[in-house]
C-alpha cells in the first residue's frame, strides 16, 4: 500500500502517489482497490529497463535536446555536424543508455 511505502521509505505521500500514477499510466504498474489493494507490477521487474523508468519520470536521457533519441529538438543556429559539444553529449547519452538499458528494476533490489 502507498501509505506503507511512504512511511517506510520516508517519501512524501503525494510525491509517491504521482510517481505510481505515472508508472500505472505507462502500463508498468496496475492497482487494485479495496482491502488488500494497492499497486503491483503489471510487467515483471526483470523485464523493465531502467531507461524506460527514467524516461517516464524524468523525460529525456540526453542532457541536450539536440542529441535526444526520443525528444529531439534542433538547436538554433547550430551545425550539429561541426559542433563539438553535440559529439561529446552523444557519447554521454550513448554511455548512459548502455548502462540504463542493461539494468532493470529487479537490479535495484538485488544490487
């Protein structure tokens, strides 16, 4: 139950509710009302990549919109092919994704 998680992990209840609702909206969690109800995984934790969770909760993995795979926005007055910052940020994005795509929600429990 949300209240139990909030108290045990010292997470503000409203903050936790928002996170759980986002995960439910994206199909990762489901919920059951009534006695014995609460949230539960709709997908096995070992099948949920951390990159998916991060995108749901935080948005783009990339630090700049011009290197984002899912939220791309071109920079004004920039030639991406000649931009050194663009090249470096693509490397940062790719390295971050190489970790987050391989790790799952289950890994958070067994780390």
